[in-house]
C-alpha cells in the first residue's frame, strides 16, 4: 500500500493523522504543502479545496477528518484495513 499524506506543520489534524499512522506502524510519505512546490495546488486540483490533511491511498484521495468533528478514526482504520484492531 502506498500512502501520501499532504500536510503542514501548523495543522493539528495533520499531526493527529500522522500520530495515528505512526501508532499503527503504517508507512507513508509526507508532503508539506508549504515546502513542496505545487503541492497546495495539487490538493486544490484533486479535491476542489485547500483542506488538509489529505491522504492518497494507492492513488485514491481521502480526507481523513471532518471540520468540527476531527479525525475520522473508524473510517481511516477501515480504509487502511485496521478496522478489526480498533
């Protein structure tokens, strides 16, 4: 499974997503939208908005949080094949 995480250092939801992936020992490549040329534009192009964190799991874009609700732990676990471990 190839996972990209579009994030920024100031983003609390991004830190939660990274913590979740790290706790479950899931390898990912982080793309800082502020330090990587074109990354913020790619998020907008793919999702229609500048909203992070964004995960790309084997080429499929997924926003692992909902504004006002935070990280979607159960949905994220399901997409990563971890649902049974929660």
